[in-house]
C-alpha cells in the first residue's frame, strides 16, 4: 500500500524533495535530509534514524529482492512499519530519473528526520581510535575518510568545522552510508580538544613541521589522529594541543597527499600496530 502514485515532476512533494537535496538551509528549516539508495538507507535505519517520507519506483526497485520488506510493504491495516507519520509514495520512472542523483540506486529515496550528532553522544571502546578533521569541507573527501574509518573500525569521526553539513547528499553518497555506520559528531576545535583530553586520548597531528615518521609513533593506546586541509594544514590550536606530530614520508616532488588517502594510511597503521604486528619499518 502507498499514499499515491506520482507521475509529474511538478508535484509539490517532488519539489520539496529537490529543495532538500539542493539547499542546506531547507534541510535545517524542515529538520529533514535525503538518503538515496537501498544500502545507504539501510545503514541510516540501523543507526536509529526515522524516515518521514519514502519514494519508490516499483519498476526499478522490484529488481532488488534483497531489500528489506518493510521498505516496500507500506501500510498494513492502517499502520506504517515506521509509524503513522511515515508516508510512502510510488513514482514513475520518469519522475525517479528527475529526483535520483545517480543511476543504480535501486529505485528508492527517502526523506529522513534530522538528529543532532554531538560529542557527548559518542560511546568509546576500551581502546578507542578516533579521527578528527579540521576544516575539511569537500563532501567527496569527507565521505572517503568515513569509508576508511569504517573499514579500520574507528570509534568515531569528529568534524571540526561549523560550516560542515553532515547531511549534505553528496557527503552521504560519497560515504556509501558510512556517515551512519560510524559515530560522527560536529564540534569546534576547542570543544574537541577538551573532550579528547578528558577521555584520555593521545592527540597525534598530521603535519610536516617538527614531526616524526608515522610508523615510528606508537598508536597502540587510545589515540586521536587529527588532520587538516591539504592547502593550509592544521591551525595552531591543534599543533599546540598535540601530544606528538606525525608525517607520512613524501618521496616525490609534491609535499602532500589527498586528506582521504592520508587518513587511510594512518588509520591502518594504527590497526597494524594494534594487531600485534608493530615491527620496525626500514628507513626510506
């Protein structure tokens, strides 16, 4: 069962969806954000987010029987699987083409309800590994770092930039749902430094100046790896707060890597050390 079949791109619900996709101001005003694709939506649901509206293109979605039944069953005897407030619309292939950002997203898009993601909500493991990003705003980079954090089993990703929109559709897409599978919070650098020190994490800042090679730096205990932008690096507040400064050796003409690549290297060095394989790496 579903509320109605939408066949026009001028339908008010479609216009609302497009506005949420395009404007962070509209997302904040309505308290909604957009998730596109079965895999991303399932990660979002697993993280405890609640759908407000679900749009399904049956012609596309029916080709993916592995999807959760409750995503398509809609209303049963007057009740929705996600509560009476959740609405389900079927859309024509033409309308889905208009609202879908990319192909191959299994014919499902949802408007989800906002949830604030704060430092105090993060639950740390006994030996936590956290990555902190300062002023890294490009959704593609953020998404790639989140995927690496998920792959390395990091406890959390903290984004220190008040301008960052954690529900930017491009960030959600680039992370392939890791924005939901990992604990993520946005906070100021000052708040984050106080929080990290209060929880006993050593702070390792990735920087060129006054630094040691990353593989010579122990990461077996509670650790936060802090990274900045490729162009400006980290601000002084992080350099001063750091317990140690680390760097990745650069053998070519350039002096920096993409932040997502650097994050993956450093995260998996921590994983290597924690696995009991902390052996010396020959000097380069």
